[in-house]
C-alpha cells in the first residue's frame, strides 16, 4: 500500500502587523485577549491624531454655539439664497476663528489606519486558517513517519517532514543494518542498483528511494515513496511488546479501536487513524470565542468552523501552492474527513454583527451630540442635521456589513475599538470644554449650551442704558425746591428742613 504524503505549503505572514498580532496572542492567555491588546496598542498609536482631531471638532462645536444667534439670524435672512448665506457664514467663521479643516487630516490618518487594520486582520485570519491545515497535514503525515525510527543522523524530522541523508546512508550503509544511536536499528536494502529500501525493526512503514549519482558521486533522488508493512501493525493493548508500546499503541481510531490483526482491514484502519489524527490536531488548535466556534471565520450561521470545499478554501484564504507535489481535492478531503460536525454546524449567530452595529450607533449618538451645532447651522435650510440623522443609521449598518464580511476576530477588534473611541471622546470633550468654553459674564449657559447675546439684545441694552442716562441728566437739571416746606404768617417764621429759621 502506497502511503500518500500531504505537502501543504507552510504559511508565511508577510505582514509586520500580523507578526505583532501573533506576538501579542502568543504572550496572552488566548487569541481574544491578544486581539484586545492589539486594539489597545493601535489606539495608543493613533491617540495623538484622535486627540488633535476631536479637540478641533469640539472647539469648532463650541465656537458654533457661540455664533448660533447670528447664524440663526442669517438663516432667516437668507433662507432663499444659499450662496449668499454661505458667504456670510464663511465671513463669520473667519471673524470668530472657526476652522473647517482643522480636524480633516487627523481623521484621514485614522481612516487609513482603520483600512490597514482591516487588511492586517484579513491577512492574519487567512494565515491562521492555513496554519491550521499545515499542522493538520503534519499530524496526518506523522502517522507514516512514526513507522520509521528517527536517529537524528540518517533520518530526522525537519519542518514537519522526514528528511533522509541519502549520501550518508549510501556511504555508511551496506545491505543489512546501519549502526545508529536510536533504539531500533535502521535496516537498509541495496539489492537493486539505483534503489534503496529503508525500514526499522518492528516498523510498520518503509521508505523506497530511486536515485542516480551525479558526476561527483552525489545522490540525486528521482522518486521516493512510503509503503505500509501490514504485518507489522501490532495490536498490543496490554503493552506486552516493547516496540508496540513505543510506536504502535498510539495507532487507534477515533472510537478508540486498535488494529484487529486482519490484513484485509489494515489499509482501512491505517487511513482511519491518519484522518483521526488530522481532525484531533484541528480541534486542539482551533480557537473559539464564547458562542463562536472558529474565531477566524464569520460569526454567522451561514458559515461553518471548517470550509468543506478545497477551491473555496484556496480562494478564501489566499492559498498559494509552492510545492512541486501540490494539494488536491483528495488530500484536502483526507484532512477534513473526520470533521463532519465542523463542516455543518453554524459558526455563530450574528451576535457580533449586532454588537458591532449597536456600539457603532452609540458612537454616532455621542458624535452627533458633540457636533449638533455644526449640523444645524452649516446649511441655510438645516439640511446638515438631516444628513447627520441618515449617517447615524447608515454607519451602524455599514459596520454590521463589515462584521458580516470579515471574520469574528475583526468584529471583536471593531467592538473594542469603538468602545475605546467612546471613552476617549468623552475624555477629550471634557478637556476641550474646560479649555475653550468662555467663563466671562457675557455668556450664559442655557439648556446645556453657551448663549451669546445677539446684536439685537446688545442694542436694546445700549438703548436702555442711554435712556437711563438721559433721565438722570434731566432730573439733575430741574429747579431746586424752596428751602421751606410751610410758612406761618402770624409768626413770620419759615419751617425749613425740620428747623425754624
């Protein structure tokens, strides 16, 4: 029986952000914790831009509230002339130091970083799914490799493959035994020119190599293959055979059955063991998160922890074949043969999609409250406020779509990132309010916003002050009353200010 070896290409990241995420997940207790750490780290990097952007936005919002009476007057005055309103508004902006572009550049930088994060998580998810299958292929192949002793000199494991030093084998070996440091000697058969067969005592597999020699006498391998030695499959549940204890006793099926000793069942038994070891490796390494079965797939009942179709897997995870002996549908199906539950069970239930949309809505409510004045006053007809209401619902829908399109890991990133953004927005608004809100007597805080006296109010105060001044002056110029209050003709005395004259 010729034993196939699955040459699944070892994945590489090729992205420094992916390397950072891998490092963070490596030092943390789980992938989810690693994603949270990465999100916090990315927020710390972008915080200076966020701080400058949100401070500028909050400063503009405060200034807009200060200009509200004048802008509302302009809205009424130029309700039918948008262009003239815009001209007057821009003149008022310039007069009050309002900048429309102060928050643009940091916002653009933050958006670019968000796109970079999408690409990083996409690359990481693809890498991790390929990594799962690479390790599954190693587990599948190791069942074959364990049938030959590995002495570390002639035969050794390297990067998940069994490697033979062909030159040393042919130089040191003759037909018979090669002296090794392993527990079981390697047996070499050189009876056929240009071919050697390598086995070990009690081993259940053998390696056949067809070779030629170049002009320098070095071995050039033309073909090689592994074969099952059916008679050496040992059923030794009681550990009575020492070789079986070291090698063969791990050979059992998913339901715990050992080889029954019937040569007719050897091939099916061996295949069953290999498929089981591949499935076991996936279940050991697969990272879940609460209700999500595989964090590197979508949180959706339409997705499954494992992709059943080989072509779909290649497209979804950007698999590029680098080996001369490439993967096929047969090889892929061998690796997932014992993962029937993972092929059909829902990977999630859209919960992360709902949470992503919900926290995005909260974020929009916070932002809309901070920018209410801009939205109401930047257009003559208040259309900006309507646009803001539309965006308030559009953004959560867009975030939900992102969550549906990308993996659960990216959804976790968006939720944590939005939660941190909400917290920093409150903090930055508090700092901006302390710094930019006026505290002099001309301003009054009315219903949560700064009220600035309009030109009409100031003119009325000036008019009243002027009238009060005139009244005071008029009173001063009036004739003074006599010094007396009453006159007694009989006594010829005047009563003046309480005393007699």
